[in-house]
C-alpha cells in the first residue's frame, strides 16, 4: 500500500509542479523587461532620403554589379587570384612600400 502511494505521488508531482508556472510563457512578456517600441523603424524612416525606398529598395547599377560579379564568378569557377608575395624581411618602417604587396604585383582580384 505504501509503495503504491509513493509511486502515485511520484507520478503526480511533476504534473502539480507545472501549476506554479507564471502567467507569461515568454521571458520577454515578463513585466519590467524590454518591449519593442518601433524606435528602430522610426529612425530608419527619418533617415531615408527617398521614402519610396522603404517600400521597395533600389537595385545596383550595372557598374557595381559588374565589379562584384567578376571576383565571385572566379571564386565559383575555382580560379581564385594568387595571393601576393609578401616578405617579412622589409617590415614596417624599414623603407618598404608599406602596402604588403611585393613590387610589380597588384593586390587586386
């Protein structure tokens, strides 16, 4: 009899423990915590030069798109540009170019 009582209490205890849950289920719903006020959206609207851009953005110009496309396309095709040859012999402040790129090479993509 005593074993049944203990087993019954062990089964009922977790169910009863759930009754002490606060009325809010999300920590952000708890009183005194941060609540969204829309301040970020209001700031973006105030800073927008063209209010129509808030509804629909602007696409990149063809010059910007072409500039970004070339290095990405080379990367996707597996034809990445070689890393520049950098020598630590010169070091900073020892008369080197300071650019970190060996003479005669470009650091571009």
